[in-house]
C-alpha cells in the first residue's frame, strides 16, 4: 500500500530528489518506519519506457532545463547550455549511470593532508575517514549487488574490454579487470542477469543494473512509509522564526504550487540544482542563501578530470556490444606526485553509438579528418579517463543575474576553469590511454575532450569546521540542524573513483544518523 | 567474429518516401556530387529551401561530413529534416537560403565559380573555412551532425547495429567474439 501524506503533515521527512542519494535515503528511512515524501522534478519512466536510441533517450530522461556556463572549460564553448549530462526522472542519474562502484582510497579522504597546499585549490580533508565509511561501503555493495564483492562474480569482458586488457597487460599494468559494477552478473534481488545489451546510459532495459527507480523506491513504497511525487519541481525551502526548516514549496506538472510541511528536509538534487535551491531559498534570516554562512554554497564545483581516448584498429571491435563500461585499469589511480600531479585517475572502457560519437568525438569538428574516424566506427575501441580534479572556490554554481526559469526563479550558471593539476593529469592520462591501445596495434588514436559533466560534485561540501563548508560529517547543515544534503554535492573532494557508491554509502549512513537524532528528539 | 553486411538494403525511392519531408524522388539520381545544370527532383520536394540553395547545401553537407561510400540520399534526407524545420520557421528558412547564396558568393570570390561547381574538394573546403565562423555555418554543421548520423541506414553503413534489447542484447550475439587478440 503506497502511502499518501497530507500537505500539512509536519511529521514527514521531505527528500528532494530520487537518485542515488535521495532514492536511497528515502528507502532507508522508510524501512526504519520514518514517513517520507520524496519530491522528484522529473517524470516516472519505468523500464518498459526506456528506448535503445541515444537521441530519443536523451530527450526522454535528460535534465534539459536551461542552464548557462562560463569559464575556460571547453564544455562552455561546445555545449553552452548543457554543462551537465544528468537525468531528470524518478531514479535520477542512477537511470543512466554506467554502474561503476568503487570505494574511495584512504588517502583520498585526506586530500589536503596528502596533497599539501596546492596553489589555486581549496583542498580540505573530509571529516570522515575510510575506516568510518567501510561498514557503509559494505552495506552499499550488498544493496547494489556490486560485482567483485559479496561473492558476486565479475561480469564477462566484452570486445572493448578485451582490447583494453590486452593493452594493459602489454604495458605491465597489474590491476585491470571487468570492474566492480552494480550490474547483476547472475540473477539477484529479484532482478535478472545482464544481457549485454549496451545502452546502459539510456536506462537498462533488463533491470540488471542497479537503479533506485526499480530497487530502493518500490521497496520503500512497499513499507507504506514512502510517497514519491514525480513532476514536483521544488522552488524553495522555508523555515520558521527559529531558523529551522519547516516546509518545501514546489510546483506540480500543471504549474500549480504546493507547500509540503516537513519535520526534516534532505536536499539531493545533484550538484547544480542542490546549491541553486539553497541560494534561491534566501530569506531575511539567511540573506546569502540557506545554510550559507560559510559562503561555500555553490563553490568548489568539481566534475572530475575527464577525457576519452578512442583508438582505431585494422580489425573490427564492435565496442558498443555489451556493457558500456566493461572494464577498468586502476594502476594510475594511486597517489604518485612524480607523475607531475597530485591525485590519480581510472581508465574505464566506454562506448558511444554512432549518433553520440558524432556529437562528442570532437565537438565542432568537420571534414575528412573527422568523418574518417566515423568511417572506422566498428573498428574503434574506447576508454574514459576519470580522475580527481581540484576544488576551487571560483569554480561555482551561481544564480544567473537576469535569466529566469518558467517559475520566475534565476537559472543556474556553472563557471569552471581547469586547475593546472587537472590539465597535467589529463595530458598524462591521454598519453597512457594512447599507449594502452598502441601496444595492441592501434593505427590512430583520438583524444576526446570532456563530455558535459556526469560527475557533478562538491557544491555543498562537508567540513569539520562550519566556516569551511556547508554540512558536517553527517551531511547535516552546519547552520540548520534539520536540513541535510544527501547527494554528491556534499563531497569534500572528488577522489578518482566514480562517485555513486560513495553517495549511496553516505545516504545509508545519514539515514542511521537521522533516525538516531529523531529518536533522541534532537531534530 | 560476427561482422556486418554493409551493403545497401533499402530501395532509394522508398527510403526518401519514408523521410519526414516525403521528398518526391522521381528517377534514379546518381551518387556523388549532383550535376549543376538541372534542378534535381529531390530538391523540388523541399518546401522552405529553394532549389538553388538546396544544390549548394547538399554539396556543403557532403563536404562537412564526407563519406565516399554514402550516396547522396543520406545527405538529402538529413537536409530534408532541416527543410521541415525551416518550413515552420521563416527566420531559419531565410538563414539557410541567404547562407547558401553567401557561400556561393564566397566561392565566386575565391574560385570564380558557384560553390557546388568547384571541382576539387580541397578548394571547396578552403571556401567553407572562409565562412566557418558564421551563424549559418554553425547552424548547418550542428544540425547536420545530428541529422546525418541519426539515420539507422547510416548506422548500418558504419557498422553500428542500433537497438539491441529486442534481440536479447548481445549476450548470444557476439559481445565477446573478438578473435584477433591472443589470450585476450
């Protein structure tokens, strides 16, 4: 029996967003008997609605509300209104994520201590350690059915992986395999095994890939404690005279406004919308935005050092067959400043279909140099490079000075400049990526610039000290004790790993904390 | 390993009929660069793009994304999609027709001949580079990179199989059939 809560029910926890953070938190709280209203800006598209068609799917599930960009990153030039490639739908970006589920390394939780004072970077240690996170990583991996954990076998490698692995072996890399993927390698948790469909980014048609859409959310709904409201765009979080949040104002699909009362509010709208919502919730008591006494809301926007290497061979590869992210080389994710940069990076296979390859291989390119690459499409192998980028105060999400959305609220602008460390790392990664493919006879390699950001992080970061960040080690706002941040925007630093597993682990941990604090009447 | 048969499987007449603009394709038009004299039938099927502009634009789109093994039909279909948009958008129609005329003017200035009549691709590319920063060029380039490469018929030619879920994915259809790397 799916719950239905009244707008004036001020005992509910309101969770804004239903992705890795919000969807997981909603279910975890519901399982503990806590009443939850989850407000999701996008619609509810189930597995049968997904399409194996890149542009059609892009129109169906992407967050396409207008945003602007600034700064020297190439995305601002090629995709000025699409800084991020994320999802607006129930399930959030767990609908289109590739499934990579990697734990952060111990030193990555101590970025400031490990890397030292990097000029132009706003580095800080997390107020959490790997040791504190390990039990929650365990729970997250079990929940998500991550391969290579809990006795779950790894997925078989596809053609794209075979090329990567052969190159890795020739170069003497030691840690490469088909990854720790939250994709069922055999039936588990009521979901089937991976059919190697490809199209992981378009919503998994078999349900083998973990997504909150068909795991956390229906499980939470089954408790009778969770109500998910799709097409509910939150505009403002309101507070009482004491500075505690007490309601959320949102618009439904018809544009009608609603005010849902709340005992606690958790923000999980991804790292552009979450700070935007806090900034748009400014009031007389919080003139610079909610929970922003530090001035850090919207700052330290991170998006991972990324790039891709595509390589052509004289024989066919058909990289698009099978899982999009089919394997990983981890050797370069170590901390080793002798390479000329701090932090590390992962090398993960990636494939795009012809439509997206044309759009993203070298945006803006034309002529024979470009089209000859597409002529070799079925002879291409590809990898994505994902590494730790430096948090910078000036890389930030701000409210646009003049442009407003259809509700009259300022749209977000995303400003980003690569740090010299990011550039040094990308140059190194391009070189090593090419070397992997050259080792197995590539005839040509192409260095593809970063796509619009899929890993958006850091804009409401955790800090031990209230002056350095927005939330404490539980994701609880320093300034407002019944306000939480539950998505990747709470990351203090980016680490080199794909962020979803850590978002899920933090959400499980946060649910324990919220339940504890509620029972103690602290919040 | 399972490789694909890239031979053309569609009938050109039906292919164009199925295109959104339902271009009237009377008679067979040879592949490659269209002849300059007569107005080709496909161009007469366009509504917003004028025949002269269509001839210029077709060669321009081929030069933007040259695939020698693709006949004109694929490029015509991509252009037809832009014509359809221009039919509902007078500003776009003006931009395309004026842009094509300006491209011809640039060609005359640099090579003393209309764009589509310049014989060597390298010479046409030189002309294209001279207008590369114009909004017209950017619009055509940006729309055509989507419209050309979003055609399942083009995917087949490039060795991409498109949707796979309805065929059970690739688990039994060659996801790991790469056979040219030893002990991979």
